[in-house]
C-alpha cells in the first residue's frame, strides 16, 4: 500500500500554531520523522488559506524539502493558486488532493493535474453530498470523475478515486459501503483507476485510545478489497506493523495471524467467523468486536469493547 503521511494537517493545534509562527524547524522534523517511519509521500493540508495560500504553500514546501529532499508531496487545500504554487516546485512528483464531482471543482482541479502531470485524488461526492451506497459512489466515479480524467489525458494509474470514509461514530452505515466501493472500483475498467482513502476518518469523534484499533482493523479490510493507497499516520507503529504483516504474510503473534485471516476472508468476499477467533485472547476479541462494528452488525458506542 502506498502511504501518504497525514501529520502535517491544519486541524492539529500544534501544526496550526507552527504554521502561523513560521516554525520551520518543526516542519523539517515532522517531515523527517514521517519519512523515517515509512511514508512514501507527505500530505500538506494547509486549509483554505484564502489570502495567503500561495505564500504559505511555498514556504511549507521549502521547509519539508529541507527535511526530506525530493519526496512526493500532496497539496491539500481548496486554494487553487496555492496548489499551483506547489506544483510549480514539484511538477509531476505531486498529488493534488482533491477534486470532487461538483461542477466547479471538476472543471478546474483536474485541469491543473493534467497541466503539470501530477497525480489526482478525486472524491466520490457531488454537490448533494456523499451517497450511502457503494454503487452510487462508483457511479459518480464512472460517470463523472473517470471521463473527466480521460478527457484531459490523465492516465488511470495517476487517477486515485477516494470513495470517502466517514466516521463510525455517527455515520456507521457508510463504513462497510466504502470497502465495497473500493472492491467495485478495481473492477469497473481495464485499466482500473487507483483507489485511496483518508484512513483515520473512520475513527473521528472516537475516544483517542480506541482510534488506532479501529483504524488498523479497517485498513486490513480495505486492503483486502483492493485498496492501493491511504492517507495515514505513519508514526502509528502498531498500524505500520499490521501493514507489514499483511504485505509480507509473516505473522509474529496470534493477533497478527488473525489480521491475516481477516484479510483473506474479506478478499474472498466473506466475513470473519467467530470460530476463527480465540475469544479468550483479549487482543483477538477486540479485533472481532471491531469488525462487527465496521460491518454495521453491532451499533457503535464508546463502550463497545467492554460489552
């Protein structure tokens, strides 16, 4: 799985503070740590930055490149001028994050990707919002996002479709649909578009101590469905260990072996059976309960692990 580091994000109070104060050393260090932890690219989410966007993006790219050199960067802002400022520095070694199927964004953002040869993240979302069903999301990709990319000459291997993950806390019915949307997207064309998600969205509004378990369990399910890339926290060592287990097929513990079982059964279109889980093992029991929540079979509550 291609890993885009998520940690330079304006919603983080520390990132927001460092950006406002132009603390270059902070961003140099954060970029280096994400790369060292295994990130393949770094997402730079600066927020709308309506007035200062280009200046902020240029300064931030310079800081990050001081830390990691010519690493691939993802420009994450609604400010098109800021995106283009970043693209002028990196050209094709970049992602644009993101374009939706809303008329204005679809008209302007993919054209920038085509102009600079950048990879494009495109969202399965229209002006009316995010559809619940996997079929409706894939329909947006097939009817609007993919044709627009083809019109502009963006090859499918540089188009990353995001079926959009929402939180299990409050939007639980969306969660299994995103997995199926990934599976379907890998079958809709030859060559198929790439797929990407913002993984940690699934655990937004969940107590901090529970988030990593939900994230890594969902990651395994998405990988099994054919996920190509994700915006993730590479500093989450256990999540990276689970990813390594799935990619190498080498389980270092019964818990890791269960993640492999989960991957295999979801890949085949099935569901994990209770007989495959040692419920006396607390780690395995937590994975089982989390899978049931992610499949929308058990209603999420902040106490679901204690039930």
